[in-house]
């Protein structure tokens, strides 16, 4: 992943030029072979549907007519929408990184009491349906809410708050995992040589964390740029982003030319962003990160970091608290009635299935999505972090890395309709497959897995692998003995991340899910879509159940340990 | 030491992998639906033989579709077909799906296309002609395409008021669209947006029907009178409406004619729908052109007009049945009267103007 730098590390001038050449050829061939699986998966499930849907806009009545599409790109409204998307996503990303870094440090490097519980709880916003969070936010910020005096309801500031709320966890987790496996000795050495803590942070720690920070930031940006529900709910109808505009154009207005134009614009922006991110991610000095640093006892000097973390957590807790209180409110008093109502389907209730059934469906789907995302994600991470031996190989790996980030940045609407019109003939008649939902969710979770793993795998000193190889270890054995001990915990973290993303995923699920087995977010959406105090209360209660289960699963995953490896 | 670590590292991921695969095995099969996983009807012996004969009939619909399992089982037992429901997305999404896949349909039948979206799939040739045993009332039929799309239910979007709030304030609630721009009701109303919400669109269409070319002026007045435009119905009802939200501040909301049946307390409803402000949405069912099982699809459409399904509609989908003999829940009959003369805009006019209207409407509300 930081091939430029690693390529420079002690490459002895080869005397056996030809032999090396043959080996390089074999390496590239091997690389291509290993990459074939994931690339094929992404090609079928992503590239084919998206191009198919965009082509609908370019071909009018069977004739190639790009004029209409290009005309759309010159509309002032399109410029406004594009600019609004870019600036809100940019600011939200910056805020998420600034607020997330102290928390990443505090929760992953300091021995704070209850930190694993807090880390698990941080993923809760991730699984909460946006409609529910949107309503919770508006109960806080709305005209009659406790924070109503701020006058934020329906402003871009409210949108930014919502985006940050959903995405801080990405920064904390991605950067935190990298921070945890960061060798603390260079920092200590610098400190011993007289560097102030600020200097250590600026000159040693942050540069080493750069791949993780840039990776997290690019994910957050893509999430923000394709955010849908939260923009509409918190911003009202006044603000449109590229994503909401594509939805409007495709489903309400059925102007496929305009939708195609915006999809193309979106893809171009995402490609530019990924290229910039790839450049920024390259570490100047890949340090050996084999040592997993033990969590440090909290000192007085940690007060600012801890305070910042507590503040961020408190701010995130507010909307969740509103939610929990709402779920416990019954008439004029308090009670568990909303929760009790969840256990039966009921005759006159909007609930389709008991919430336990929906939860089971959600969990099953999430398990499928998680193994799919991990299987492809680990392969991709290994591929892109192995040392490159030539410029072509380097470009190939870097290109692959960006390729697998694409699904995050492209409209779910375009992808969803694309599925229907391209995967409809044998041998690719997938549109009726029950696996389509977990596959779509895995596509969303895949970049999370890759971005969590690559900074860690990229930090492994390649000399260790060379040593293993020279002692006769196979590629698999090298992976198991060198990479796995370091990557094991991050792999768990990535798996948990994918699991949470799948549990909370609503866009693709609601587009593809079938009535016979609704997932929990689909049930919640249905509840909150109908009048009646009970329906609203039950939607909140079901959200709390979803959040609690997620937090518990995350906690259990965090506690999984490999004896002797990565334990501390 | 190193060896021990290595073995541990090797063993655990393998165990984990096996465990994951085991779980997955469960989930791949357990999570699958489709014909194999569909619960066989209660009298499985006779009907499983029958379903092989009749085959599966696939229904494409939106995510609000729901009917009691009991009814579905009796349909399967009576006809010998196995019903597979594919419900996803909203009405606009469904219309787009059917239009895009007109040459290779995603199902045999479709339900949930409403009068605001009907002309798009009809224009793309997505629906085949259909004949039903029951005859739905004339008033719900489409002006064009009534041989293809069969009306099943209707729900009118009306302005709702929190009567309890108005009583407490000693203020007479508004009655008509004209009243809503009266300064007496300044800052009291909230509506979902026409561009983002289906009831929002319906309310907009009511204003188009009422004011014709002058609708922009009406909306300017409405906005000048402090109407709040939000994203979706749930934002308006549960975020701002005094009778729906804990700390809502607006006692006038755009909702449905059936909504007052859900705010009943102590023998009376605390809200009311203004019946002179309504736009009626009718939902249709039809057989898809090129369906694998057209006979099954026609049986399904027929069934949707049957007494039992029609009577189940209010509690299952929060809509009124179109057949006059269907039963209506007591709360609905008492507290949710339907409008007798709702505003109308033809599907063709909607289709021809939708984009321009929405662009102009967005300009007006963003001003």
C-alpha cells in the first residue's frame, strides 16, 4: 500500500538479472491470479450493474446519444448540488477526523476503565436506521426540543451534526486499530532525546498513522457523499446532494439521462478522491509494527485527551438518550409496554413478524455479509500490501486498492436498478437470489475491512516475510506466521465492523429485501411510517434492541483472543 | 515459544473459519426464501401436490405491502398456487423497476402502482390486459389503462388538525386550503415535501387541482404564512405535529384520511382530517406483460378484490378497500370519514408535468 517507499528499501542491485526478470513475471502472474477472484466478484456485482444503468441514460431508443447527458452537466442546479455534496462531505470528514483522533487514542492506547464496552457502543450509531436517528435528532433540535433555541433544524449545520454522528466511529475504529499495533519505541526514543509530547505526535506518531487516518477519512468522505436519509431528514427538502438527486431523478421523475449524468459525475469525483488518497496514504517510513503495545495507565497529562473523548461521547449519547427515553415513554408515564409489544406480531399492529424473528433474519444476513466481506477483504488487503518488485506491479496493486473502494462512492440507487436490468439472464440471473441482499451488504462492508487491515499489514516489515521465505516457508505459511499474528485482532475488528455495517444497512436491503423475511431495519421503517403512539414507541424500542444486540456482539468479538498472539 | 505461538495462530483461525462456515451454512439455507423455504399451507398433503400443478406466482410490490398469513394460506390452498411476495422500495421505486424491466419482468403480477405513477409503467408496456370476476366501482378506474390496472385500495391525503390543541387554544381550526394561508394559522402547519414524499406529492397535487396555473402563488402565500416543509411523512407527523411528537409545535399536518382513527382516546379522536383538502391516491394491481405464470397472476389480482382481502386492507395496510361490501374497522367507520369529492389530477397530466412542477415547486420552497 505504500509501495513507493517500500520499493526503495534496500534493494540490492541484482546480479542475476534474467532470473529476477522471470521471477517478476511469475510474481505478476501470481498476483493477477490471486486478484482474479475478487475482481470478478466486483466486476459482476458492481461494474456490470452500474455501467448497465448508466448506459440506459446514454442510449436513447437504441441509439447512442450522449448529448442529453452532457447537457445535464451544464445545468446550474447540478453544479449547486455537486458543490453542496463536496463541501458538506469535506467539512463533515474533517470534523469526524478531528473529533475521532483523541477518542481513537484514548480508547485504544489508554487503560481506561470500561473501554472495550465504550468501543463496542461506539458502533451503535452505525446500525441505527437513519429515519429513527433523524427523528431523534429533530426531537432535540426541532422548534420545541431542548436544543431548539440553537435554530439548527433544517440547516446545513444539522446535516453536518448528523453526518459526524454516524461517522466518528469509522475514524475511532480504523485509526485506533492501527494505533494499537503501532510500535511505541520510536516515540519513546524521540522523547528520550528531548522531544516534547507534541513533537512526538507530530513527527513520529501522526506520520506513522497517516495511512490509517487517510484511509478512514476517505471512507468517511464517501459515506458522507452518498448519505441519503440523513441529508433529507435533517436538511429538509431545501438541500439536495448528488445522491438524493439521483434518487429523485430515477424514481420520481424517471429522467434516466440526468440520473446517468450525475452518476458519471459522482464516479469521476470518487476516482479523483481515491487517487489523491492513495498518494497521501503512502508512508515515508514503514516501521516494523510487530509489537503490540500494551495499554498504558492513564496519567494526569492525558487529561485533555480523556476530556475530549468524554465530550465527543457525551455529544453522541444525546440523540441515543432521546431514543431510549422515547422507547420507554408510555402515555404520560414510563414503562416497558413498547418492548412487550415487540414480542408478538399482533393483529392490529404494523409489526409484520415478532421482532425476534426479524432480528434473527438480520443476524443471519449479517453473518453471510461478514464472511463474504472478510473473504474478499483479506485477499484484497494481502494483495495490495505485499511489496511490489516493479513499477507495473506497484501500479497494479494501487489500482486494485482503489477499485475496491468504489462501491462506497457510487449511488446505491444506480447500483440497485442496475442489478435488475443486468443480472437478469442466465448464467447471471441473480436478481431473485436470496443471496443478493448479503452480497450487496458485503460490497458496502468490503472497504471497511480493507481500510482496517491494510494499514496493519502494510506496517509489517517485509524483511520478516523474506526471512520466512528464505527459510523455506510457503506463501500461505508466511502469511500465517508473519502477518496473521499482527493482523488477527484487526481482522476481528474488521469483521465486527462489517457485521455492524450489514446489520444497519438499509438502502440496498429495503430495495432488495423480500416481504417473507424482513430485516429489523425494514420492520422499524415500517413501524415509524404509520400513525399511532404505539407504532412510534415500538419503532424506538426496536431500534434500541438493534443497538443493544449490536453492542453486545461487538463486545463479544472484542473479547475473542488468540492465546499467545496479540494478547496483552 | 515461537512454535507454540504459530500453532495457536494456525489453529484458531482455522477453528474460527470452520465455525464461521458452520454458521454460514445455517444462514445460507436458513435465510433463503423462494419456493423451497416457503411454509407449506396447513393442509400440506393436498396443497403441495396442487402447488406443483399450479406453480409459483410471484408478486412484485412496495415495502408497505402486507396481508395476514392466514389469507395467503387460504389463497394457496384454494388455487393451488404458491405465492411469493417480493416487496421492496416505495411506490416510485416499484414504478421505475417495472418500467425498466418491461421486456423481462421481475414477477408475474404487481401491486402498489398508484394513480400518480400509473402512466409510466403503462407507457412502457409493462402490464398485460386483465379480466377480473369482481367489478370495482367506476370512480376508482383509470381514465386510460383501466383494462390493465385494477383498483384495489384507496387512501386520501388530507390536511389533519390537532383538534384538542385548537380547543385548548380557543381557536377555530381551518377548514379549506384557502384557510391555511390565513395569518391566524401562521407558523402552525407542517408538510412533507412534494419531491421527497408520496403524501407530500399528493398534497401538492391537491393544490394544483385547486388553483391550476396559480399554484405557485398559493405556495408562496403558504410559505409566507410559515408552513414548514420537511422530508418525509414521519418527520412531519412524529417530528413536528403536536399530536404525534412529544414536543411538536405544529397542530396542522399533511397526513391521511385514516389518521384520526389512530389518535382515539376516551371514545373520541383528538385529531381530524379536513375533508375539503384531500387528494385521493388509488393503488392498482395488474398482470405483468410476459409473465411466466399469467393465469396465476390473474387469480392473484382476482383474489385482491375478494371480500376477505378487501376487509383485511385497513388493518394490514392502513388503506380503504375499493369494494363497497368490504368491512371497515369500527374506529375507522367512526373517526375516519372519507372525502366524498377529493381533488383530482389525471395520471397523464401528472406524468406530463411532474418534472416541471417539481422543479418549480423546489424553486418556490427554496426561495
